[in-house]
C-alpha cells in the first residue's frame, strides 16, 4: 500500500530536528486515509521538514493540509 520514513535531516544546520524522508502511497489508495496514517506514524505531531517536488501539486496540497509551508528553498538533485 505505501511506505513512510523519517529521520534526522541530512543537511547541516537544518531548520528542524526531524525530516520526512519518504512518503509513498500506491495511487489505488489515494483518498483512503492511508497517506495520513503513514504521515502520522512516521513524524507524529512535532516539527518536521521535508522536500517535495515542485511538479507534484497533489503532494504539496496534502502537506499544506497537514501544516507544512513552503519556505522557498530549492535544491536541484543531479
């Protein structure tokens, strides 16, 4: 159905002590509440950071509903 992982951030001087590293859900389970359950189980209710692809409006909307805000930082992975 899906997977979620969280751990210490990879970068130096991170803005949060926890980073959501992975949240993936099979599309057949979109809208089922499974993504919310994975997020809650992996990061709880404390402060957390994450990276999200700018071309993924569905994910951005999900994270905004959960209190995340875009900070304008960008990182290009090669």
